[in-house]
C-alpha cells in the first residue's frame, strides 16, 4: 500500500496540485545557443546503500538551508550564497532554437525570478536539435555528468532508471525525499497509481517526474476522435450517430446526398481507433504516435489487436464501406502528415462529410469549410458504440507519470541536497506559477483566483505559444497547469471536442516494465509485424480476397514470433502490477 502518512501537513498544498492538469514538455536548441521506465511498490523505502557505492557525490556536506513553513513553502532562499547547477537537456520538442537560446533564457523574467527566489542558477546545456539522444549517450559513456539531467520519455537511460542508479549515474532519492523533497513526495503520494508510476521496480525514487493531473478525473485527455458535418445532418433530418449501425446509415445518406467522401480517416494506416474501440480493440496496432498496440484484456491477459476477432469485424465493416464508396477511396495515401493541404481543401469544398481526426488539425479543416460555406457546421461525435447497450474502452499507458520529462540528480552533482530542495521548490505554489505562467503582473494576473495570461503572452508577435515559452520557466516545470492553460489557449470548440471524445469512452491503463534485453527483443519482433499488419490491413479493406484470408494472416502474424512478444509484454505487465 502507498503510505498515507506521507501526505501529512502537505494536504492543503496537495489540494492545489490536484486541481491542476499537466502538460509534457522537453527542450531543444543548438550547441551554440548555450553552454555546451520503471516503477516500484508504493510506500516502501528502498535500500539505497548498494546503489550509492559508485556515487562520487558528497551528500554529507551541503549548503541547503532546507527551511519551509507549515504549508511546505520555502522560507527565503534555498542557500546563503548563489549556487550554479549545470543541467543537460536530453529532451526535445517544445523548445526551438528561437525560444530556448541563451539570450532568450537570460531575458526570460521567470528564470530570473526563480534564481532570485532560490539563490540557485541553472546553466543549461542544450544539444543541437536532433542530436539530443546521441549527445546524451555520449555524455553517459563519458562519465562526466552534469549536476542534473533533464530527460524525456523518448530519451532515457539505457536499461532504465534502476540501471542508472546501479551504474552510479543517478542518485537514489528515496531516503532523502521526505526531508529534502516533501512537496514532490506529497504530489506522488496522491494515490497508489501515481506513486507506482513515479517509482521503480526496486522501490526507488530515481528522479522527479513530470506529473500529469488529469483534466477529467481518472482519464487522459483524448485529443483524437470523430467529427461530422452537423449542417448536413440537419438538412437530412438525421441525428448525430452513436452506434456503428447508426454511423453506417448516416454515411449512406450522405453518399446519396452527393457527398463525395462520406468518411475520411486522414491517416494511411487503415486503423481508426474510434471504430476499433467499438469492436473491442482497445488499442490500435499502430496509433497516431506510432505506438505498438499491445493492451490488457478484461482478464489481465496481454493481447494484440490485429489477432482479435473484433479486428476482423472492423475490417469487414471498412471493406463494405470502401466498396460502397462510404470510405475515402484514397485513404491509404491521404495522411495529414503528408497531404494536409489536400485534406483541408477537400473538407473546405464540402467533399468530406465526417472524419477521424486530431484536435490539432481539425480547426484548420473547419476554417477552410467556413471560408467557402459560412453555414457549414462541424461537431464532435462521441466514441462510437457497437450497440446501444455497450460502451467502448480505450487502453492508455501511464496516466500520471507516463510520457513526460524527468529531472535526475547525478552522482557528480556539486550539492545533491540543495538540488533536491531546488526541484522541490518547483513543486510549491511559487514554483508552479513561475514555471507555468511566469511572473505575476508581467505575463499573468490573478482574475477571480485564476492565473490569467496577459497580452505579453496572448498577443506576442510570434504567437501566444511562443510568448508563453518566452515568459515562463517551462524547462523547469514539474507541476503543470494544462487545464488552466487550455482554457485560455484552446478555442472553446476544441475544448468541447476534447471533452466529448474523452467522456464517451472508458479508459484503463496498460503499463509494463521491460528489461533492456526484453525491449530489444520485442523491438526486433514488432518492427516486422507492425509493417506487415499495416500492409495487410489496407489490403483487407480494399480487397475481398485479403479479407477472406484474414485468419491466415493472423497465423502469419503468430509465425513472426508474436507469441514471444506477447509473453515478454505479459511478464512485464505482471512484473509491474505484482510488486
């Protein structure tokens, strides 16, 4: 069981944390711009003696004042004299050369204020864009570690976090967290699931993870789903479809009405997660982010969607729609990644009646429609159901500490306890505000108790997102405020789409922990299987022979060592859940 006592006097502060949502960030830049998975049993304390034997960090001598008031806020600076830590940023994505250069950092009021408040300065080491992983691996191999490493889900230590501790690279924070990182410890002790996600198989706290607090209780924000032309439905006197059967009737009516492409998937895999969920496939074999589609069924058995009977039912439906002209005849070539302009133009001209899309590209499609048809109306459609009495399920990964940034204190850190205090400060109310909103009365003001961005952010010449990055301490953000941010940055219609897509399906987490050897094995196996499944999925949709031979296709998938991959993921799933 996770330790309820850890909440203690931080309950008031934790309530603030849990009313917020999180966003995942990582950073990139150029070398010239700046100086050049895994979980554990909740509530237990790891024996860190062995893991620290290779550490060269001195944890007995520290400048950390470690002074907090009753609500967990730090009372004054963290140390008497200014201390500088070096931090290597191994992640990439939200920071570009223009928004995360040394000049921008120096002119960012949030980073300046963090330094003023803490007496701690961060000297970021930013590898060239695209070289983050290679530079990180070189750094690890050299043994010349910086004080802190900021990583991401895509760039992590070979062998995982336990291995990083055993190798003497990362410090095991477990035995120090209660004294030096109580605010972070309170955040990960919010419930059993978040604690499990933020600790390792060997019961360790290896770093500070970026924690996602869901906008919708117990659910990951679903930014993909279906949308339909409501004005056409009204013209045809039809309701928004909910079941698969209703969808088919609506698409046929649209075809009769003269819509050239009643339904478009805007991806070229042939895999539509919304409809797959209706047929019991909780995770597509290949999703929007190219993740591999393994998930646990109701009995806890790991499966792969393409081998399930529901997948063949899905293919049968899509094959029928393809032959009837309900599905885009060029779906296998029309991906938003490669021909977005074509998709926008088709939707704008009224050629498409309904789509499976993302909240990031749908607004441009809607805008294109409005420019040519002012009366055109697009609305989100809930995740479809197989029948009126069912509800679809979607499998996700880690909910709280899954795909985000992490901050590891290395064994070469000049003052590990001060670094712990610094990371913990970022989890206080002051730290949360500075890393999410910036400096009050500059980039945000409080309006009815809610941080509200000013025109410095919202009317920035380079766009509101860039204005936000340039005025808040995002590279140091551990407790994010996605819910508040989305309410101000996302159009109301997009927020409504996300709400409908999120609330109309059940979600559950399928999480595993694999060894580095297991990772290599399944990667080798699934590279071939994923390619084959995508090819055969497209063939089955457009060709009756391929569809009729799907059982043989499943046999071929098994012959490609799928059983071995399933066994590995099952072991990893059981390993994660049985600790």
